[in-house]
């Protein structure tokens, strides 16, 4: 049987890769729809940016109930239902005639569905299947985000050019129903125990799951054993809220999306303002996604080996250099677009595997979905604030310079705070 040869966790990784590629391709395609919608309705940039801020806030506030239902019913039931909700939201977005329609269809309906398929959902699913290779597995799955950006964002721009943005939204809705729904209804599983396995497929090796003897495990792989096979510091929401690690991670997770989302969602518009075409903006957005995929795998693996803190710091420094490239962009400096795409892509790619891996290191247990849901509140509020703030800064100054400076400061603060979220004695 195939399960005797291949650990089913890698099938879950493959399904997650596709889910994340599609859902985040839709997520970040908002940057090209933003330009098209503004051209048709002549709404202000901050007003339309507010739709995405609403999306981020709703996404974050429903994360706790999504985590709870995911813990209770499992992804095989929840993700197919969520794919239908995303399709409904996108179809409704294609019919808007007023700004509040857009807030409701994309900012609320689509956001709820995306939460149950995206980062939070897979941050709950994947750590249950892997322990020793947690960073690597999450990194591979999350790398689907970059591929989705590379395919769906330029595709969205092409569809908008060819058929208009309304038809483009309908085509994306059809993709959700024809790919994400059946894929998860057939192949998704809740955890290894459901099919008689244990994390990493190590049943035949008799490897302890959470609390092995460090003396024994260190004979095989000292750095990885000491870092990933340790007892969580808390396993219920109440216990987690009483730990310093939770709050340092919470605040760090606020500043990271503030910078990342505030930059990404306005990247196409800023490139156009810099004298380049919308097609070039979409291309380099997609290119950043490809390097984001590489960054997810690279930094996920690196975090298993040199520590989450060091890998995160290196990734965030790349992010700072990428934002600086966008900050200095001019029409005669096209090389800075390549610098942005490579450095920013690699850097922001480090977030997807490291944040859920660190969360699982600290809080993995029967209530992990709820804990990650609470943590995601910080990410949603930070991301919404960053998108809205960048749009408002542009409306006031007609320039993104200050917005990108704010992003650099936010990333710097996130590095420091993340370092303090270390499990007890990890850096001793």
C-alpha cells in the first residue's frame, strides 16, 4: 500500500500547497483589481484600500471561531465549505455598484472563507503532521503562496485586460469550486492518528512525539532534537495568555503584517507611480511571489537547523532591503525592481513557515487552533492597519515614501520582539 511507502503527511503538504497557492493568489490579486476598480468608479485610493483593511480585520476576528471549528470538525469538512463561501464572495464582488457592496462582498464574505482555507487553517493543520521536519514541511506547503502569486496575479491582470475586472472575478470564483472543493473533500485528513500514523511518519521508528529524552535524541541530531522535540509551554488559551512568549509573539505578529501587507497591496500602484506600466507592476509582484516560495522552503528548513530566531532575523533583514529598494525606485532604475522582488520576496517568505512553527513549538496541543486564532488577531489588525495607513499616507502626500519608512521601522521592531518569544532556556 502507498501508506507503507509514503507518509501521508506529504500528501497533506501537497494539498496545502495547492490550497495556499490559489487562495493567496486571490488574496494578493486585490492589488491589480484595486487599480481597475479605481479607474472605473474614481474612488479614492484610501477608500478602496479600506476594503482590504476590512478584509484583514474580518479575517483576523473570525480566526478564533475558525480555529475552534477546525479543532472540532476537521479540515476535510471545513475547507470545502469555505471554498464555496469564497466563490460566493468573489461572484458578489463582480456585481458591485457601490463602495459598500465591495466592503460586504470582498471585505466580509470572501474574508471569512479565506480565513478557513489560508494561513491560519494550514498553520493549524500542518504542525499536527510534522515535528522534527516541521519547518521544512510548512515551508514547502507555504511556498505554494508564491507560485499562486506568480500565476494568479498576472493571470488576473490578463483577464481584466481581456474581459474586464467583473468577469475576472467570476473566473476566479469558478476556479475555487472546480479545484479547491473537490481536492479537499477527497484528500484532506485531520491528523496522523486518523489513519494510524504519528507525526513525521515515524511509527516504525518508535520516536517519542513531544517529550523524548534529550540525551537520547541528541545522539541523532542535537540541534533539531533540542529545538523541536520539547514540551509546549502552554496547551490551553488561558495558559498561553499567561506566558511572556505569547505576548511577545502577538506583538511581533502585529508589526510584521503591518509592514508586509502595507507594502504588497500598494506595490503595483507604487510601481505605476514610479513610471512603469501596470503589466510590469503585476510581473514583479508575481516575481516576488516566486522568490517568496523559495524563501518559505529555505527559511523553514533553516529555522529547523539554526533556530527560529536567527532564521527570522535574516529573513526580516532581507525584507528591509527589499522595501528600501522600492523606496528608492525611479523610472531609470529598473534594477531596483529586481532587487525588490528578490529580497522582499525571500524575506516575507520567511514568515509563513516560521510563525506557525514557532507557535506550535510553544502551544501545540488539543486547543492549538484556538490559540493560533487568538494570535492571528494581531496579524489581522496589523495587516489592516498597514494597508489603510499606506493608502492614507498616499492620499495626504501623493507619495509612498513615508509609508515605506514606517514599514522598515515595523519590521525592525518585529525582529526584536520575536527574539524574546523563545521557549524557556532555548538561547541559554
